């Protein structure tokens, strides 16, 4: 039971991060039907900028929480500027181009951002400064009980707050109404007096701001950052958006949490379930493997990145629109 609770906590932490990043994908797709594959690199840039600020101020004597807040406040505008520049320079001229052109452009921008980060921050893994002391809380009376750290609590609470703020923005503000109108039919929205270009740029900037904060959370959680960190993270977040229903905000949140839980439980249990000696009790053909490697498993925690994609494929085979359904507007 303690293992189950521990993997549940780990999965929720990862899932919240994936959900925040997935919201950036699903917002852009909901507005202009574009898969922004460079969004993972925006997350990476947010982590790198935060790393630079944390490193510069680590010995300043300022309170750690204040330094982390400064790092976030530095990463957010930089990523928003990157998001705005991507939309203005690369995507806007291709808005009426065939669907393949902006997709290839997005992949190209992803590579450009990776190499810019490589030039600025080098190819080495960067140790993320851990200015806030790590505090561990036991969820039981024994020392082997499940634990949760203050970093995990902070990530979960911050993610929930950002998701709630985004939903309030989309459904309770005038800009949110403009975003939903543009998503439904940009031509009609333009005739109603909505500045379509402004709305689309704002959507990119909001998604980039979420990505910046997610980058800081990932760097703080894992303790390292590098110029390639956005690729796998972005791929998982995109899978989360597709799993929940691309273009659907609620679907992105659900998909992100599910991807995180699948990854955590897969890493925690698949090694035991695919142990060759355990399998030998059901399938005698594994006897030789059991004798030669009693502790071996067919699928251990090193395959954790695979489990989520397997589930994604199965869901899309039986429900191609995702769990909550794809939400797109009228583009006729």
C-alpha cells in the first residue's frame, strides 16, 4: 500500500507538470489548428533562464524564496517574448499555407532554439541550484511509509493554481471570449471587431508563460537542466493533449495527469510483474532465464517512457478524438 501511495504522489507531481505544458499545446491548436512542436523548447528556455538567475543570485544573501520568485519572473517574460516572436515571424506568414508547411516550420524552430541554447549554456548537464532546503514528510507512522517533499507539494499546488487561473481567463474575461470566438470561426470573429492577430499572439504568449513556469518546476524537481530537456518533455505533453482531446483544456489536464500516473505506476510495478521468475510460474518457457538471471525483468523502470505512449496508442485506436473529444471550431 505504501508503494501505491508513493507512486500515486510521484505520478500526480509529474502529471501536473505534463498538464501545464500540454495546455500550451492545446491552446494553440484550439485557436489555429497548429501543433507547435517548438513548445518543449520554450519550456527548456524557461528552465535555462531560471538557472542563470538562480546561479547569479545564489550567493547574494537574499531569501531563497525571493530568489526563486525572481528566477520565475525573469523566465516568464523571456519565454513570452520567444512565443510572440515565433508566432509573428514564423507562423503568421504561413497561416493560410497548407497544413504541412507550419508543421515543418515548428520542427525547424525547435532545432533552432535547441542550438541557440547549446551556444549560450553549453551541451553539459547543468546542476540546478537547490536554494530551498528539501523537506520530506512521511504519510504514515513507519519509516518505510510513503513520503512527499515540499518541492512536490509546491509543484502540485502551483500547477493547480495555474490551471484554475487559465480557466478563469478563458471563461470569465473579455479576452477569453475573444479567444473562444477566434477558435470557433476566425473570419466571423474578425467581422465582429475582434483583432484576430492580437488574440493569436496573446495565446502564444500565455502558453509560453505556462511553459516557463513548468521549466522552472522541472529543473527544481530533477535538479538538472540541459538544452535537450524540452524534447521528451514536450513529446509527453503533446501526447497528454492528444490523449485527453487536442484543443480541449479539460482534456489536456486529464491527459497530463493520466500520463504522469501511467509513467509512475509503470516504473513502480512493471518490473515486478515482468520478472522472469514470476513469469515462469505461469509460462514455463522462462525457466532458463530465471536460472541465469533471477532478478531480471523484461520491462523495468528504464522503460517508463514507453508505457505512456503504449496507452496513448491504445486509446487512439479505439477513440481517435481522445478521452474528452477533440474541440475545434468551424474553419469553413
